[in-house]
């Protein structure tokens, strides 16, 4: 095992999407027998770089070398054959298949065309026990396992290959403390075998504990490369978020004129009082009427759960949800009846009906009717108002929702939400997958909504701190399922909010 030369060389990698340069001349050397962590705030370019290394995306410029040989990777399958395996946050498992079938799915050996089930099962069981070091019933259907157990099965599947380089993308985001220690033990084993481990993680305490080297990306470029032993957490945070300039960085939400009467009429619309779930710990936050309240954090930090709790989808184990009307949501249906509406983070699985017309998508759940008969004239008037209000481009009567761009589909879903009588709008990632023009329009719409209807409260969860700072009034940051900071946007700057997101409790 020769570790005197890099196993993986990333040379001059750049990536353009149209006129946008998302990666700029990236150069990184990664050696066998080491854990090399790539750090960066959201939007720094980490995901794009991982996709290039794993064959999912082709670079615009530059190359990836393995053992000094340039690779032309056109798919993840090609990358696997070359010895580069990526383990993503989204678990690539079959929930209706057993543990051993999932671990072995890419390596089903056969004899005379007959799959040797017993041998494959025994090998998978041995792999899980020796490589991962955990006891999980091998015949259990994966869908019945906990998320942490599924993560370890996915790791076993990833290791059941001839990989020389393993990319771990936020591998401990869904793991408990015990499972996290198991993961760290596995990583140490892989180092001893001479594999190169590329770790993508926001958990800085974990990075400092298990990595050997660190590369920091910011704005698509390399902004620091360090030996972990010579690095401290504060230095990492500073390089990730940048240095505050001498000019004022105080943030102001998108400007909409609000009268003094409106300001004075603000009151608490919904309060989480010491709420705990399996993904939240003792959370206390307030969302005020006439304001946009943001919750943010890294993937898995807990902020994603807040809209679910407020809209009755997730029930607290302890604590209480107090609303202005005195109603605590018991389910999504109950929440809607009591003036709380929810915008799903994933429009494809959370509400858009692609084969239905835009008109019907906007009206779903609230068609104007009399004695069960749809009043089409009134429906058409409502649709026209919502199309204009939401600035839905490409609309014409009868057009299917699938014929709209992603951004305009998102506007349709938001239009459906406001086509109700409501007091609280809980949004999960309202601008995800929307281009910059569409994002600005959605931001402006939400600002205008609370300005013109001061009795309404908007709560937004988002991974993008910088964007949230552009239009929220107050922001709560989350770390490890807990609130780590509370910020009035007009009196804060993005640097201190990003630091609260990155700092480990």
C-alpha cells in the first residue's frame, strides 16, 4: 500500500450551469488511508463536487485522477467500477426487501443461472457483523427498521463492493449517539485498509474528531486546506462563512411599508412551549402575526420539523402548541379547519397533481360549490385572481400543471394554500428548486402577505441562511434538535446567524 502519492487527484475542476459558475478551479489531493473532509456552508459547491467525483455530473473543466490515471466518468455505475462509491443522505434502499437482499442487490452471484440465496444471505450477514459490527436481523424487511438502522444497512451495502474511495455525504445526520460511534469505528477500519474516505459533514465536532485533512469551500472555490491536528473550530467557521466587512452588514427584510398601527396590532399567533419529539428537544419559539418567522439549520438539525409540528402532522411527545385561537392542532385536517395551512417542501410528492389542470390544482380542497355542485363561474374568477396574484407564468385555462416550470408549479401550490381562510401559513422550503427570479417573487409575495394582512403569521423553514435573511423578520437557528439562537433580522448580520447554525452545542 503506497500512500506517498495521492489516490485521488481533483485538478482544476470547474462547473458551469449556463452563465452560473458553481465550482471554480478546484484542486484537492486525497490520499489512501486518510479521512479528507470537505466543508462549506450551504451553496458552497460541495454537492456539485461530490456528484462530479461520483460520476453523476460531468465537469465543465478539469479532471479527476485515480492513481494518476484520468477518469472519464459518465455515470455512478462507471465510478463504482473504477472504485469510487458514494453514500448519499438519501438512502438508496428497497423498503420492501430484506436486509440481506438490500446489502447484496448489486452482487447477486448465481450458479448455472440459479441465484445462490443461502450463500448470498450468509455473506451479507457476515458483512454486517464484521464490517459494521452490529446485530440486525438479516431477514427483516428494511422498511420496518428505524432510520438509524437503515443507515447502517446502507453503509453495509456501500462497503459490499471493491471500492478504493468512499464518499460519505452527511453519514451521521440521521444517526443516534451509539450508531455514530459505530460509524466512526467503521471509518477507522477503512483507513487501516488503505481506502480514501471523503467526508462531507456539517458536524464540526465530528470533523475534528475523525478527519485527517480538511478542505473548505466557499462560493464555489477553495478557501482553505488544513491538517486537522493544526486546526480549531473557530478558524473553520470563519473560513466557511467569510469575514465580516467593515461596511454595515445589518440585514433588512424585503422592504414593504408597514404602518405603526399594524406593528402595534401584532400578537403571538403560535407558540411552541418546551416541545419535544423524536427529532426535537425542548423547543421554545414564537411566531408573531404580521411577521415572517424563519427557522434554519443544517440538514437533520430539527428545524425541518417545526412546520410539521405547527400543522399537526407531527405530534409532540411533551410540551404544548399554543395558538391565538386556543386550538392545538391534532392532525393536518384539524389544523386546516382551524386556519393553519401547510406548504410541503417537495411539490412532486407533497401536493402537485401533474395530470390535472392548473385550475383544479389551485382549487383542490376548496372548490366553490353549492349543494356539492361546483360553481364553475366562481371557480374561474378565483383562479384568475390567484394566477395574477401569484404571477403564474404560462397559464391558460385547461393547461396541465406538468406543463409549467418547477417555479410556477411552486406558485400554484402556494396559491392553493392561500385559497383558504387561514391565520398561520407554515412553509417548508418554499423556494426549493425555484430559479432566482421565482424566488424573489415568492419572497415578495410573503412579505406583502403579512404587510397587507397583519393578522396572518408566516413561518418558513429553510436550509439557506442567506436567503432567509433577505425576507424574514425573526430567525431561530437550530443545532442538534435544539434552538441555538434567536435573531431579530434587522438587528443582526448573516455572519452571526451562520455561526449559530454551524456551532455545535
